């Protein structure tokens, strides 16, 4: 047994890796994972890589993530299907995403599609820990992250 309730299991490639299970102790992080700031930077770095992005309806080009945030309106809830399913190491991730509306009314999505698997796993592990630490649901965490990331990117400038 490893600390925090982790046990070893064999990976697809034959190596021994931790099999994660969460038995959180108050105020203790059972695994070495990314910090809040690192997690946000990893997400922002991925999202910046999705641009330029073009609106499917009006053909407006959003050259940067900041321009996208400044010129679209968030719609609905940001979601992480893998986190909500408690699948912290999906081999075929279902993903995370957030919908926004362009000024023309078209819906546009930014998502975790294309994120390297190990980065996604790190973020899912961090997010699971954060839901326990903050005592919030995955949906509540995703909404909070969406607002924090939008604010950070807009305030940073280009």
C-alpha cells in the first residue's frame, strides 16, 4: 500500500503504477499533484493552443483565447464528464468543455480535446482533490475554474 490509500497495479505496458483511490484525510493531499496555480496554467496553456478559432456562423476569427473571452458570453455549465464519472485515468477520455455564444448567437465550445493523456490525468487528480478540499461538487468546481480562468486570461492582456 502507498500513502493515501493508493495500491499498485500493472499498466497496459507492463510497468507497475499506482492505482488511485481516495480516502482523503482532512487537509492532507495523499499524492504529489499540481498546485492550484499550476493547474490553471496547464489549462490555460491548452486552451491557448486551440486558437485561432473561427465562429461557424459569422466566420469571425478569434485570434487568441483572450479575444474569445472578451467577445463571447458563457452559456450553461462547464463540465468534466470524466471527473463527474470519477474516472481519473481514462484511457479514452470523454472530456471537459465549456460553451460560449459568439455575438452573432452561434454556440462555440472550448474543450480538453487533444490534451496529452498524462496532463489530463494530472488535472483530473488535482480536480478530484480540490472537490474534496473545497467540499464542492465537480460541477461547482468547473464553474469556479471557468470564472477564474476567464478572469486571469482577460486581466493578463495579450
